[in-house]
C-alpha cells in the first residue's frame, strides 16, 4: 500500500495510521513518526509554502526511492502546507514491513529527506519584545548531516 498526500487542512494522525496498518495484513512492524508545530520559544504559528508543480511529484519520487531501498509492505507519507499553530501535526510518515529495521529506517530516511531536501519553505511567527514577527527557517547543520549519512550507506 502506498498513500502519499499533501494536505492544506488539519489532519488527525490516528485517522490515517489505523487504516494504513489494517491495509497491510501480515506485517511484522509499523514505524510511525508524527511531527508537530513546537510550542516552545514563543512560537505562535508556522507557515509552510511550496511549489505546487514539484511538491507532490517530489514526494512520490521520494516514495519510489524508499520502496527501492527498503523491503516495505506499505508507506504512508502525509505533509501539511499552509498556516498551523502549536500542537498541530505537520507531517506523518508510517512504514509497514515484515521486519522492524526496514520500517524504522524507511521512516528515518523519509524524514531526513523531507526535513532537508524537500520542496517546502518554512517560516515561524514568534512573540518578541516588540510584538510578533515572522522569521524564515532554514535546515540546521544537523539536518544536512542526517541527510548525508544516507549517501554513505
């Protein structure tokens, strides 16, 4: 099973993960990562914009690479765009496999690519001494390091 989506409205991860798990009978394990808008450091909102002609096709290309690299039964990759507030889910990646390592590594691979080499621009609105202001977010050095380790494997 392959379920790749780009959403512009809030989603409930369990409403996606439960049917995904049920659609993969005989699996040995499911690994899931859900990323949410952080509520620390005065974050009031997060906005993700994207280049529509590349985003969903790029997510499908990433899924192709994941299926080519790991022995999976299924992959769920859902990413949100638009304006979000702290606590709202941004991304949900779930992999089903006969063996746990393939599921765990597939989710890790997806997240490293979505975090550092994807088609999204992020900015945060933070509270400050002079009021709220928007700030662009770039991938951190650690994000690039995490992505680079897949090239060595």
